[in-house]
């Protein structure tokens, strides 16, 4: 059986994605009832982090520990990857010793190369182009608060970044319509590449994008690796802040999401993060449950 990787949301079918989300809620309910099934007994996850992380690292390590396995944190700073050992060689070696490998890095191509040379599933823990793990948690959160997202309207406001690209994939896989509002010149790259089959609207007008939306999502204006553009981006993105005033244009039952970390007063107003329409803390918690369910599907059920 060939190895299943999770590099973008398109690597799983819509049915598989929905199964992961259902299982995530099931594992969450079990945990809330005091049960932590040992689904990863003696399994090892290697985690390669070339960028900072709080949620992704914490959720994966916790998932593996609670499931009876272990996770190993590897940084290019103190592995041979940082001294020029090729990605292909690193993938070959790591994958002979562990059951799955999570990679967070800059170029998406690096993760693809890792996967090409790995004997075990490779999971994209965020690249410059995509952040599919966050979408699993976001979809679980939407389902838990409002039910099925199919047929709903989602608005993305801000930078057409890695999260936005993954929302474009999600629109296709989960069957919602997506309105993307970015400043001119900051459109998502995956639309240029075709964007899939979903219903996606692109504009430069946040008010138009959020009109009637069931879910409004934003993210930082300068992602990791773009720190030097931060000042210029703050000028350009000023009109794209998501706040309660903007949310009033959305559906009365709208939810607000942000993958975090958030910059209060920049892409999101301070008051909105803690507003009842905001589900950002549930989103963050669901990283744990969604990634347990994903690992279980990739590592424990497919013969990998
Ligand atoms: N949302 C997210 O991926 O957070 P971290 O960068 O803290 O992992
Ligand atoms: N777009 C952000 C997401 C962080 C989780 C970044 O890439 O820095």
C-alpha cells in the first residue's frame, strides 16, 4: 500500500476529511469524559520545525503523549539539516525510525521533496503556501458550533497567504462558497494556479466580501518570513481590519476565526477576539483533537 501524505487538503477526499472531523469531535468528547485512548502506543512522530510554533508543536506533542506514543522535536538549528544535509537524505533517515513526520518550513517544495523520499506519512505543519492542519481544526469548530458548512458562505479578509490558499482548497473539499477580500497585489497564489472547482469570489472590498457571511476569517498581515515587509504591509492593509463594525454586515449567526497568533488592533480589533462571535480558543483547542484524528487515519488505519 502506498504511503498517504497530508501536504494539502486535496490529499484526502471530502469523505475522508469529514471522517477526520467526526472522529476529532469523538476523541474530544472522550477526553472531556476522562478517556484518552492509547491510539498511538509505541508510535513516534518526528517534527521538523524550521519556523516558530506554539499551537502546532503543543498539539502534536500532546496528541502523541496522550495516545501512548511520543513526539520528537527537530530544528534545523541543531540537526544536520541546518548544516546542509539534503532534504532527501534527511527524509530517508528519519522515516526509517518513526511512524510519521511533520514538517513546518518555508518553501512548499521542500515538504513535497520530504514526502517523495519518506517511507512514512509526511504532514504539512505549515509552508509558505498552505496550512491544511489549521483548516481541519477550523472545520471541526464550525461543525461543532453551527453544523455542516456545505452551502454556507465564508469570507476571507486580509492577506492572500498560506491560510487563504488552504481556505480555497477547503471551499472545494467542504462545499462552501468563499469570498476573498485582499488589497490589490496580495491575492492568493493558488487562484492564479487555477483554484479548483469551488465557488470563489475575489475582491478588494472587505465589506462586500463579508456581506451575509456565515464565517469570517482573517490572519496576520505579515506571515513568518515576511517580517521585513511588516511596516509597508501595515499601511497597505489598514482598511482590512476585521472588527465588530465589519461583522455587522455578515449573517446574524456569523462566527469569527483566526488561526492565531493574532495581532490585536491590527488585522483584528482587540474587542472582537473576545467577543461571543469569536471562536478562536475553540479553534486552537481543536488542533489537538483534529490532529489526533488525522494521525490515526494516516498512521494507524492505512497499514503505514
Ligand atoms: N495556528 C498555528 O499554526 O499556530 P502556531 O504557529 O503557534 O503553531
Ligand atoms: N500566515 C501565518 C500563519 C501562522 C500560523 C504565518 O505563516 O506566519
